[in-house]
């Protein structure tokens, strides 16, 4: 073959190669240009910031990221997230869940070793722990118990005004032993308790569902709270706070009760508050415990001059309304505390959608609007979303699914809370940080002096930005549909 023939052959091969490289499998010869996602500028030097990441596509789940993040002052045009510890807000009580009776029941189906490993992961503060610092309990059953009950249930037609038959027995099998295990792991955990219903003999419809507390039993019911707190204390369990009624404007659940704002104010000022005082209880009384669409309810209770001195603050859920309602109530009564106490993730939700919405609203939103706590709903259930009462929630997905005696799954609710609880202990103080574009943020200073910045990227694309602190900054990036916690 001549040199000319070789040259022609080589040219033909190159031509064919270039043509096929621009063809798709469907023989479409239109060239496809892929624009690479922006990448974080390389950094050098000693690492000065830890970065933990969860992606909405679940390819990374609460993992510490490699590489060095170092502060500098090289100028750029990226957005600034500025953290200013000179501007301080509320002190944080904690992050966590409701330990429903059903949660304790299914976790207890794990083997002893697996259960202990799980509880240490949930409540421990070692490298593998997420350091849950706050729990909510139901006083009696919630709708995520197998059956409704209280601590003084009687045959129809009977009453017990002396509460001589009061007993914690229904919780002795699962909830109380588990709380003791949890307290052994985290002795400083804070606990709030709330009833879904009083004993039905105290109600005007003699039913677990709906009805109202009979006025003649207001004082007996106040003593019921005192007995509960004292009985739990005798078990080694300190109740830090109570609310008089879970979701007082939702009487259709099983169990449930209607308690209007005026009724709650009357109950607190004339019965619950005085009984707590007489018993020398330090347990806080927190009003409302329902949705953000009715800030006028806690404002009415706090505005009652007789109830106000007994009330520590108010608690909220976000099934209706906007999270800014917390600040509305704070502004009306700035010396009273704010608590966010419940939000569920649904069995029909997506990981990415729930991660973004809950971190944006429940964690960042509640904290930016003065809340001392951010709690998701139930800690655990089984693969069928059981147990629940007849008429109770059948789509409430726990932070954990207990699959068998040696297997459990961490669901989106686990990561929503863990991105805060692992890094922001009780006693931390919220400090100033700004939002920018799709980046929603909240920042804290821990008792040890560390700064913690939680960021949720509400967009679909990677965003480059600066974390600015004390006049210097770190340039980094966060993918869309992702959550990052930054610690320095």
C-alpha cells in the first residue's frame, strides 16, 4: 500500500470516527452539548469546617464530606451566606420526635442487642449517634397506639373523682421501660407530654372521640396531670413540659377532645396552674399545640391575665397555616416561649420532597421564627404503618420502619431531624444568618462555642456560594434538592 493510500485510509477512518461520535443511538445526528455542573473551587490548607450532606436522591445520606474547607478573602461574585454570632435569638431545648406507644411497641420487637444498638444511635452523641435531645409523649394513648386508653378508665357510668384507680400500667410494658433505657443513654433529654383525651367519664359525650371536658371535672383533671407527672417522676422520668390538649381544635381523631381557647384559659388559670403550684411542680404549661392557621388561639390564652402567669409559651403544628405564625405569637408575647411539636411524613410522600419541605419549614422555619424545639411526629412503626387506633392515622410514616427482629429502615424523618440534632445540642443559641435565592438557612452557636449552619437548597441545580464569618469566607457549593450542615 502506498503512502498516499495510507493517508487516504487514515483520513477516512478519522472522518467516520468523528461522525459516529456525534450520533445518538437513535441515529439523530444533532450534536448534544452537555454543560458540566459548577464545581466547588479547590481549597488548600488545613480543614476549618466540617460538612455533612444528605441528597434528595438518597445517594448520600448524612455523610461527612471529604476535602478541606478553609477560610480566605479571595473575592468572587457568588452569593454570601453571612453568619453573625453577635446577633442572638432563642436558646434551643432540642430536636426529636414523639415516642408514641406504637413506636415503643415496634422498637421492642427488635432483639435486645439490636434495640440497644438502635437506641444508642438515636440518643447517643458518639460518632455514630444522632443525639436526639427532645421527646414528646402522649398522656394515655395517642392515635398511634393500638387501642385508646387513659390512666383511669372505668366501666360506663362510674367516676373516680379521687383518682384512686389512676395507674400507669398501660405504659409499663413498652413506653416506660424504653424511656428508662433512653435516659440511661442521654440523662439530660427533655420530655414534653400531652393528652389526646382525658378519661371518658370526664367528658360530655362519654367517648374517646371528640366531646369536651365537663366543667365539674376541671379540677379533677388538673389533679390527673399532677398524678401523671409525680408517677413518672417516681419511675425516674422527669416531665419538663405539658400541653393541656393535643390539637384542641381537631375533635375527630381517636382519641381526641375539643378544647376552645376560652376553655383552655379557664382550665389553666383556675385549675391546672394552681394545682401545679400547690404540688410544687416545675413542669412548664404550654398552650395550644395545634396548627399555625390559628395564632389567635394561643394569643387569647396568653392574653388572659389569669392564665398568663402560669403559661410558659405555646406549641404549634403545621398541617395548616404558615410557619410565620410562630413569630406572630412571639411578637405579641415576646417573653413567652415557642415550641414546634409535631409534623408527620406521609406514606405517600417522596424522600426528596419531604426532605426539602420539612427541613425548610419544620427545622429552619420554626427556628427562624423563635421555636425552642423542632419535633417530627412518630419515631417508628412497622411496614404497614401500624399500630394505630381505629380511625387513627394510617399514613403516618415513622422516622424508622421496623422490619423484623434484626432489621430496620431509616426513613426521611430520621435525616430531617439528624441534620440538626447531631450538631445542635440543648443550650445552643440561634445566631444570625441570611437566606439567599434557593438557599434557606439557620445558624447556631453551641455551648462549646462551635458554629453550626444548616442550609437547604430548595432549587433543582447546584448553587455556588460563600459562607462568610468574621470578615472571611469559605466558597463551597450545595446540590439542588440537598441539605448540608456546616460546623466550625
